[in-house]
C-alpha cells in the first residue's frame, strides 16, 4: 500500500470479528492486578477507510498514577506479523473498557510513531450496558500555537464486517447458542444446511425483486447495483462443464489423499527400520 494512502484522513473503520474475539480473550486471560488490557491493531488502508483484520496483546502495567508498556515487545511482534503478511500495517491499538483517560493519551502517542493516524478501539468486555459496546476514535491536536499542546479523541464511524470464513464461524456459534446442542462437524449436514440457507436467501431476493417490478416497493439504486454485481460474478457454465470441473476436483482430492497415505506409510516403515537398527 502506498505511503500517501496511509497518511490520508480516516473517515471510517471496518472491524473483523476475530479482532473482537482477541480483545475478549486477552481480557479473560489478564492478571488480576490489571484493570484493563491493551494491544496492537493490524490491518490496511483503503481510501480513507481503515480495515482492522488482526491484533495481538501487548503487556503493560497501569496504576492510577502511571502506566508502562513493553514497547520492545510491541515492535518485535509487529515486525514478525509483517513478515507473515506483508499487506498488514500497524493501524492503531485497542483497550478493554470504554474509559479514555490521560494514560490513553500516552499510549496513543507511542502508536502515533508507528502510523500517521492511529485508531483507538475500545471494547466494553464487562458488558456494563448489558451489551459489548464498541467505540473507535482518532486523535486531533489541540492547543495554542507556540504554547501548550494536547490532543482530543474524536469518534469515528465503524462497522463490524467479517470475511466469508468468519461469517460461517459466527453463524455456527450462533446456532450453538440458539439450539443448545453439541457441535455438529458432519460435512454433509453442514453442506446441506448451507445450501438450504442459500436457497432461502435467494427466495428473499426474488420476492423483493418481484415487489419492485410490481411497484409495491420503492426501488433502491445501491441495492440494485449490488445485485447486478452478484449476478455478474456467477460464471455462466453449462451442466457438462460444471460436472467435469467437479470430477476433476474430486480426482485431485483423491490423489492428494493417496499421496498422504503413502507418505504416512513410508514414515512408519522408516521408524520401524530405525528401531531394528
């Protein structure tokens, strides 16, 4: 990503669900002496939007009088994360709880050295308002020129948006919460459930389109564009081509399984030979 894009103003924040899970997990594993936990946010920039897709915890100690964090650890883990995924940048930091105080300004100053406009994500992990309240902020400088200067945290619009894999996981966990049943890891039943849901969603879309054509519903231009993109993204394949693709994929899968079996057997034979020798 170009440097000028990283330094552009931030107008919106997109948060992946896995980031929120990491914050909650970090809070649950904290030491009893820590009132809150903090960590680094990783992601990328896209035309004024910050997309937060990863995060990691940063050790810190905080009292009413002072705060300290392991900056060397934050820098080292951040560099390792970039080696794994070169498209990730440090985009800000998170903290549990919704309180922003003078210690937050000190921590924010450190992350301002890591990126031009760091995003501060706060997550209410204690559900003080009967829900997990989420806030995103950026800092703006205040003060008199030539005099004392400071910063003020300004809210930024955010959305929680997951990838396809994250949406499948969230749907699975939500089903466990509603059904109160043991997890179902049967691939066939999962595929059948996904196909049923897809057909249900298609019926909803078709019903909406029919209502728009009949004039009972006011057409939405943005929704129409999104539907057109979805339709155009589906490849126009006949039945024979689709069948050949599935058979080819199945043959590749069987070949991989066969090679895996041979490798496992070869390792077992080598282990027995080593025991004899």
